[in-house]
């Protein structure tokens, strides 16, 4: 994955996805320090958060974007994939949003556009999604885009789902975000 391939900006109806850059450090810190956003994720120290942020900026196996509301120009989250270092055809997807400022549909619209782009512009064939069993909102969002959780039992924690390129059809994004 070339660094140039990670530099594309996307516009999606009411959202923009922009490659994460050094100016997004405060957004990243806000997300990882938000108790509500991180309630299903192992807590990290301030130093670990900063180290992780620097890593995603520099690593060729990390493809991360900030999520910006076009109307307000406010950045409300990040999404990205970590490409498997042993098998460049596989990656793990993650989406983290700030609560109360992210309109309904932000995660879904962002994931659809991002996955369409990943399958068209990278060698990825399989995307893994790992979600805490108690994170019902994330599970619902993933099911709306047909993430396959069939390898997880209903009580497994975390739930592990996959999106395979061979089964993915470019999804069209319909509608607009709903402010809650």
C-alpha cells in the first residue's frame, strides 16, 4: 500500500472522509479519552494513545481517515483499517465516533464508502470487524451493511464478523444523516 493511495479525500452526502494527519491529534485524543466512546474498548494511557496515533500516521499498513460533517466542518470521528502484516489481503476495520455530535447514519455511510474504496483500490479481499457483545449500536450498524457474523455464536464476546470482497457489491449510499 503506497502512502499516496492513503491520501484520497471522499465526500459522502453530508460527510467527508479525510486522511488522518498530524492536525487530527486532538480529535484522536478526544475520542480515546471519551468514556462513552471507549466503554467497550480496553482503556489506554495518554502515552499509549499518542504512540498509537503516531504509528497510524507513519505505518504503511494503517489506512485511517477522519470523519467530518460538511455542514459544520466539525470532525466527529475516525475510521480505518489495519492491514495484516503477514497477509496484505486481510485487514481489521475500526470506527470510533464522538457521541452527541455524530448524526445517526455516520458510521454506516462512512463504512460503506470506505469499504467500496478499499475493495476498488487496494488488494484487500477480507475485512474483519471485532465488536464487544454489549456494543449493540455497532453490531446493528454492521448488520445493515451485511457484515457476516456467522462465525460467532450469539453469546460470543467479542463478536467477530467479516466482509469478503467476493460477496460485497458496491453499495450505494441513499439518504442523508439524521441529527439526533
